C-alpha cells in the first residue's frame, strides 16, 4: 500500500507540474505570436510609407517634367515661327536656328522617355500596394479559418506559422 500511495502521489505531482508548464508554454507561444504580428504590422506600415514617399517623389518629378515640357513647347513654337520667317528676328542664322531646333527635339524626346519611365515606376508602386493589401486580406482570412479549425496558419505554403 505504501508503494501504491507513493506511486499515485508522484503520478499526480507529475501531472500537476506538467499542467503549469504547459500553460506557461501556451502563454509564451501567444506572446511570441503577438510580438510577431506586431512586427509584421510595423514592417507593412514601413513598406507602405516607403511606397507613399516614393509615389510622392514621382508625382513631384512628373509635375516638374510637365513644366519643363511646357517651356520647351513655348520655345519650340517661337523657334518654328523664326524658321518660317513669321517672326521679325532676322538676326539669327538659319543654321543656328536649325541646330537649336534639333536640340529642342532631342530634349523633348528625352523628357518623354523619362516621363514613360516614371509612369512605369508609379504603376509598379500601385501594383506592389495592391499586392500588399491582397496578402493582408489573405492572412486575415487564413487566420480566421485557422482559428475556427483550431490550427496554425502558415505565413507561406512552406513556412512556419504566422503566430
């Protein structure tokens, strides 16, 4: 009898010790999950801010580019009139005016290429932002499904759990 009571006592002690230990592990896992969620949200906000700043810089560059193109257009119209002889400034040599005209055309083409590049970069930013929002929605839906099933939701198809 003495052995039986010792065995049952030690058995219940083991269960008692594993209970709090399990609770501690669950709490620690929950803390890690919350910390990871918080870090993920911060990273997403930082990436969103970077995209926003980049988009604002692109917008400013596009506005400056538009102003420069307007100025070139005005100068081009004036130069074109001089070349046709509609203007009364006969002091410039025709060769000099043609040289200026070709320089103007080259500059305008360069600005148009640059504008195209900026528009492509802006479109990339929009797509990145859209992708980020879709990933966030997917994570939320997977988290809801995972919680209702009681399982863990992986961050990627072959990665560790999100939380």
